[in-house]
């Protein structure tokens, strides 16, 4: 079964990473177009993958993403996948 929330989350995260935009940057960019969000609210929305299509469009617009190729996105789905293996420290 397809997890659509996960797909939406990965799509938005992928586009943010491609453009080097942090969630803090996104807050400022959204505020410039009159969308009042906090870093905590954006972190929560993206983490859960539960946000409106309106929010997604606002985010994509302010970061300069005007075209999405879903087929290309599907092929690169693992680009911003959550880590499968635990973090391994090189510290001694």
C-alpha cells in the first residue's frame, strides 16, 4: 500500500535539499509572501508528512521549484530517505 504522506514528505524534503534551503530559511521565505509559520510548525508538518496541497505549493513556489517531474522523483525516491542503519561514530 502506498504511503502518500511519506511520498509528500520526501518530495518536499528532496526539493529543499536540492536548493540548499533549511527549514529556518523556509520560514523566512514563507513569511515574505505573508504565510505565517514557525520553524517548529514546519518541522512538525514535514516530519509527519501531513500538510495541505496549499502549503506544499507555497513551499515549492518560494524555493523556486516551478516544475516537478513525478516520474523522475519516483526514480530518486531514496535521495532523502530516512537512514536505515544507525549512525556510526568514528570517535575514539
